């Protein structure tokens, strides 16, 4: 699918100032900034944004509650309006060339660029508990700032499947006074942590979880292996967040563990988004797993501005060199 209007063939290898890999908030934010800077830019979008399971995007100023698909449709329209190009395609390889980079999609499309902005985000690896994946993004959630208001005052269960479970329980207590922490296969909190949870009225339920109970397309409880069902209408989990970055291996960029322990990411300069590979920038969840839609879009725009400045410096150096050659005596 091509939304650019020029319709390059599968065999054509078009050239751009920048190829943006990933077409969600960070990618579209970056592409919009580059297109407005009169740069030739191509967005290659695999069409699987992380938040596609959610009903709405929240805490986004002026657009709170907008459906993810609608938000990205508006973003694509903005990029196209300024002359940017957008195509559907999953990038499977990126390599260095003499003039910059070449990327290849699973469909066989190739494109060349002077710079790359990578915004492919991450994949949420969910706990292997029956019912969790099926309800993900609906009444199985992970972020209080994304979903807390929508589940306020409800009976909420936090599944201790990772190191952040206690922190999640303490956060969701801000939105509801009926919080249960299921210890599942982890050690129950002790010492100060146990005292803090008790002081806030967070109830501990020991025992391994067998699955999520769903009735009439809604969660009604959490079932333990003992057979006991604890009534809940919302379940909180902590997925492991894995950067979508395998195609960067030929460039020498590999995901590493994020300092938070939440998963993997591509390290980058926290101000500019520049990676250790010259000419490659990253933005959004691929480098910051916790970034919401607003910060991701802003990070994409910021990285794009840095890329444009880098290209301006290169263009200026080339112009100076050309001018000097003209002035040299024959």
C-alpha cells in the first residue's frame, strides 16, 4: 500500500533524505517535522502499533480518548500534506551504503536514505496465564496513567509477575481503595514493603494463579490453582517489553537490557536520540519503553530536528567544497 501518491514499484529503489522506520506516534511526529523542513522523507510502517489493542489514547492534550487508529490516520494525513511519503512494509534489513543507508522490507521493497530514524517500538511479552492475552488492552492493563481513570473505584487485582508489582499496586491505589496484590509465584512482600502495603489497605492474596475468569465479555475474577476465585473487574500485569530491533543487526545495533529491568531497548543519547551508529537515530518505545504517546511523538519530532541540523551541516560542507573547487585556478 502506498499513500505517497507517487506509487514506486516494488523494484524501484527510491532515495530520500530520511527513511523513518515505524509509523506510530514517534515515527509520524518525526516525519512531520522532517517534511515541514522540506526534507524528502519516507515512512515505512508495518501497521502493528503497540497500542492497537486499546480503545483510546489517554492523557494526550487536546485529544484525550481518541482511538489509536484515528490518531494515526490524522498523523499520516499531516505528513502527506507536507509532501512526505508513507508505505506499508515491515523492514527486515538495514545496511550501510557509500551514500548512507539502504533498507529492505519483507515485501522486497528497497529504499535508500542519507539518515535513518527508527521508531519501531516494542512488543509486550505477557505473562503466560490463561485469559491475560485475550483481555490485554481492555480490562487487563499495565499503566495507571493510561487506564487508571477508566478503572477508578473498581476492584483491581495486581498480578505479581515481575519486580514492579509492588510499585504497580501502590500506584493503582491512587485510583481505587480496593486493591489486591496476587503474589502468584513470587515471594510475598516483607519488611517495609509489607508494612507500606498494609498501611494503604492493599490486601495480599497468596497462591498461584490458574487464570482469569470472564463472564459476558468482562472480567469477573481471578482464579487460583486452589479453585478459589477472587472477585476483580480489572487485572494489572507487568509485561516484559522487547524492542523491535532485529533488523538493525547489520548496522551493529543490538538491543540491551533497559536500566529499569522492564525489558530491552536500543540505547541512545537522551537529548538527541542519536545512537552509537553515526546517521541512525531512535525515538519512542524502542529506546524508552515507558514513553506514552505524547512523549513519543515529541521525541520523534526532537530527533527529526537533530537529523535535519545534521543534514544542513553536511549540505553546507558540500557547498563550501564545491565553491572552493570553482575558485581554484585552472
